[in-house]
C-alpha cells in the first residue's frame, strides 16, 4: 500500500520538476533534449537522432533510457529502430529520410504507464541545388538609346528547400552587384550594360544542403542585341503592274550597328507567306521594290531586321501593310462549255453557253465585257455572229450542225487570249474509260482512263441530284494530260451525278457518267410497304423507292421482315432495283405483320409496320364449288321442266280442272221454252241490270213425294240437317265468307284467280218450292257462280219433258243466262240475293242457297205467309252478316195460277238418281 502511494508521489514530483518555474520567472530545464536540433536532411539519406536524459530527472523520478519511445507526427516508430546507448541516452535510426515527417518527438513511459513528452524537433527533407544550365542573354532595344540585357537559364530540379539564384557578371577588372531574380528563379534583367566590352556572366544557386554554379558566359553585349522592328512601313504602286514599292524607318543608329532586312508578303486572303531572297536585302536600306507580283492583286507586307553580320537576334515583324498592283491584260481566256437542249426539236438546238469568270490573277483587272463569236462550220457562206455579253452565260438558237464558238474577256487594259469551243453535230469520238470516284478527306476525287486518241482537255460535269428540282450543273476543265481531279464543295450524304467528256481537236467524245457520295449515312427513313394482291398462300408486296434526298447513300438491298402475331419473324433480302416482291408459303386466313428495311454501306433504317390477312380460299376454289352446284341446279330444273312438259295434261287436270260449259249441258233439255218473267219492276230500278244472277230451281211436287222411295228422299233430310248445323257457324250462308267474291274459294285464293281455280265451290244455288195440294208453285231461276262441273248423268231420258221441238229455245235461254253470269262474276253476295215469290200457304218446299266457297244450307219454308217472310228475312240476314247491307224488299204481289210459269225439274230425284251437291 505504501509502495503504490510512493510511486504516485514520485510521478507528481517529476511533472513538477519538468514544468515548474524557477525563481527568475523562466522554465526549469527539461528532463532531456534531442541531437541534432531541427536538422535539414537530404532526401533518401540515413539519419540518426539521440534523446539524452538529464541526471537530475534520473535520481528524482527513477526514469531511464529504456523507458524512451519515439514518435513521428504522433505515429509510433517501430522499436526495432531504437537503440539504448546507456541509461540516459536512446537513439533512433531511419535508413530513408523520405519517410520522415515533422515533428520527431522523444517520449517516456513513467510508472503507472503515464506517457510524457520529453522533447521534439522539426525535420526538413530536401535536395541540394543542381548546376544551372543553358545560360543565355539577349539585349533588347527599348528605344533608340535604351537597351537592357535579360539572361535566362535552366534552374534544374525542384529541391523542396528554399534555394536562392543569383546572376553574377563582371568585367575583367571590375565586379558588378549580383542580379537577384524577383518572383522567378530562371531569369534576371540587367539595366546597366555597355557595348564593345566583353562581360563574364554566370548563375549561382544556394540552399541549406549546398551550392551550385553554372558555366561562365563571356560575351560582348553588342553581339546579342535584338533591335526594334522597322517603323512607319508604307506601300505604293510601281510603274509596272507587277511591282510594288516599300518604305520604312530604322530605330537604331548606324553608328551603333548596321542592319540587314527580311521582307515577306502574301496575297490578301491567303495564309502562305512568300519572302524576298535574303541576299537582296542584306545591306542597310530604308526602301525596297518588290517585283514579280500579279497585276491587279492586293498584297500584305511585313519587314524585320538584325545586325548585318548575322550576330544577335532578328527583330519582331513590323506591322502589316497592304498594297495593290495596277491592272494588266487578262492572262488567259475564260473556260467555256455548253449544254444542248434538243427536247423541242432535234433539228433545232437550244445551246446554253456557259463560262467561268477569270480568277483575279488571270483577269488582271476588272472584266468589263465578254466578246462572243459563233461560226457555222457546216456552211462556209454563213456569216459570223458576234455578241457582247456582260454575264457569264448566253443562250443561242441554232440549227443542227457543227459550230465553233470563240470567247474573249476584255478589261480596261486589253483583251484576253481567245477561248475556243467546238460544238460537233454528234459526239462520235471515243469516250473515257474506267470512270471512278474516291472520297479523300473533304474532297471527292474523280479518275478515269484516257482513250487511245490524243485529248486536248477534259470537261468534268457534276450536279447535285434532287427529286424535286432539276439538276444544277457545275463543271470544270482539266488539261489533256490529267487523268483525275479533286472536286471541291461536295456536300456529305448527297448524291452527285458526275460526267466526263473528252475534247479532241476535231470533235468531242461522248460523256461517261457515274453517281458518287462524299460520305454515306443510313437512310433517313425506311420504305413504306403495301399489298398489291393478297391470296390464300401468297401476297404481292409493293413499295416505292426512297427519294434521293432520303437515301443518304447507295441502297445496297431491301430487307422484308414479316411474321404472324405469335410466330417467328422471317427475313427476305430483295434486290434494290425492285419495287415488288411476292411472299409465298403463307398460311390461309392469317394476320401477318410486315415491315421493310433499306440498307446502305453505313447502316439501315426500317419503315412502318403494315398488316394484312390472307384469304380463306384460293383463286378458283369458290368457282370450283359454285359452278358444279349451279350446273346441278340447272340440270335439276331442266329435268323438272321436261317432266312437267311430258306430264302437262296430268298436271293441268290437277291444277286447272276442266269446267264444262253450262250452255252445252243436258240441263238445257228441261229448261222452259219461255224463261220466267221477272216482274220485279221495283227491283230493276233499285238494282241495275245484271245485279242478280239466276237461281236454278229444282221442283219436287208434293204429290210425287209418295212415289219416291226413302232412299231417294235422304238428300233432302241431309239438307235440313245442314241448315240446322250452319246456323251457329260463320262458315255457313250467314257467315262472313258470304261477303267474299263469288270466285273466292275455301282455300282463300286471291280474287284475281279465275273460277276454274276454285275447286271447292258448290255447283248451284237452288230454291225448291213444293206445290201445296196440287197447286202450281211459283218458281224463280237464278244463275249460279259455281265452277263445279255438272253431274255426269243429270236425269233419265224418260224424265225429259217436251219434245225435240222445244230444245233449241231452252238452250238459247241458258246461253243468255250464262252470258249474263260471266259478266257479273265479281258482284258481292248481297247483290245475288235470291228473290222469292210467295206461293200459296199450302205450298211446302225447301230453299237451298249455294254461295261460292261455302257449303249449301237447306231452308224449310212454311205454308203461312209469315213463315215465308221469316225464311226470306233469314236468308237476307245470313248473306249480310258482318257487313252493313241494305236489305232487299221482296215483292209480295202473288201471281195467279195461269200467270205462273211452269217449273221444270233439271234433276228428278229418283231411285239411283242425283241431287245437287
């Protein structure tokens, strides 16, 4: 316990001994120090530092060298680099100082592991200075009498230390103050110099690690002078059009030095300078005549100077000055060419003459006009045609032939040599061969192989192709010994048509053409594909060529890509010259998607998608089905027609039954010789003629009833039953069907059908009245509208009353009634109401009315008058049911027995006889 408190007290005493002030107010001496103190070390060298402890600290705090630790910028140095020399000294060694950093500290671990800093130093690492190199000096002329000398050198590598450079110079017997550079370390300017004295000059570099000195330079400052450039330069035109005169001033005295000059010049707009030969300007001067210039050309001049013997430096170039030469005659004739248009008539030409303006160095002045001469070589007697033109083109109307065109350019001084163009009647000479193009940077090279004949020159035409406008032709002339030229001003991604014509002394060769691109790109759009025809397994696709503006290069091929909705895409390559292609092996009734791609040498572009659906049936399949079916149908129809033709009698019998003519019926034999007189005057007035039809009457005498057997009377019983059953049905006499046309049948046939078509109608409407007690009955006949044939056997021969002498009268009677019936077949039912004449009260009979298309109904008539009136009223009510009809008024004036006509029985009901149906 005592020991631990003892160590704490000792550590506290050590801190106090290190940090406590002394009586004089300073700090107490530390417990140690480091040797060397703040060293400057060479980069990459070895370094050893020693930390020495004071003896006082050892005795008081029990501190020893073994407890020392070293740190570099608070980073612990490995203990392998430590060395304990004795109990108060510890060293650390670094093999490479490049890893050193500042500060380097010596620390101690006291008891209780308390780390205390003993001492620290700053370590500087750098390089010694190198020997300055390439020392050179130049004397600059500041003004006419002021000169300064500036020396420059190469300071060498960076030392990482503060290094000082000093420029030293001296005469053989005098030393001058050093020149110390400011803000730089590689140059220094001396303002006080003397010419014609050799001066020794050198550079000295110094830092903490050493000193270095450059080579010594001995020079006379007059030999290193850079004079000022000539001043006040001016240019004036000379006497000749190819000469310009230069003037200037020198700012250095000939007493100091003599100068030589250098003159350069160039044409305005050109970047290439030309120089006057140095031997022409090697002597002192203040003017010079520049010769060999182009007439009427503007030039730029500049001058510089240096010491005549060549020692020293050239001055800077003077300010540039311009001058223009005077005019001269044009040096050559304008290049001329022609374009012949024969579209209106082959026998008459429209000749467009074109020529290029002369270049400035060829025109030698301002061209005032062009003189054009045309001579017809086909006719020697034709006069020359002369034209004065101020533009660079002219149009002539010439007949077909050979012409010689001469062109002269004229300025204010004179005329140019003539340019001659021969226009032959035909281009019959040999053309060039192997015409080709090749892009070169921003130019398009056009080459060809010369024909075997001698060529004076070549004309190269080119034009930018366009789909919306005509080709604007540009042209150029090349000499006959040239087989290729560079075309300038060609745009990339544009198609040009290039044509080369060889010109001979006696004619012209035909032109050879080629299309070319300076640069190519992929098309700006893809082709738009459509279908021209779609079948079951094939489809014809069509498209338009891309315009020349859209192609951007040579179209090498078209690619068709098509697929179904869920199928794989199929690719087909098509020649670029085609605009149509047929897709085969397609699936019927299937939707396809197709698109098309155009490709150049530099890429491809795809057009929009297009869809189409193949047909379900192929060509001819529908015809193969329809035609046999139609033929079979026609064959069946034909066979049916033949069958009907062969069986026409049978079919006619079923469809159109034969209706016998009533006028030819045997019933005429029982007709009265004189028809009954109808004394219904009031009726005739009320109803016009033909409104009523006759009623056939079958009379059965009451007295004869006994002679009939029971079987013969059954039909009358049936008639009575039919009446009783028909009273409750609309289909009887009183039904709505009575209002239909007389021709209307039970089958509801149209009113337009004839009575022959109605097979269901009943034959006759009959009123039967029996005499009462041997009294003569009143009989009225009315014609029926029925089309049912009469009975085959109407009565036996013995029942015929009367002889053959009355037959003709009876037949005539029926024919009249028959004619009346035929003209009134369309009258309504109520117009055919039967008129019934009262008989004696004792008469007993039956009334039977038959209506077209309805069943016959028997009606019983009583003996009393009211019974007869009821029967008549019942008949009228039945025929007018469902339709409002004015009822008929029945005449009640009875006839006497003598006035009553004798009734006849058309059919006598006997055993085995017939009754009306």
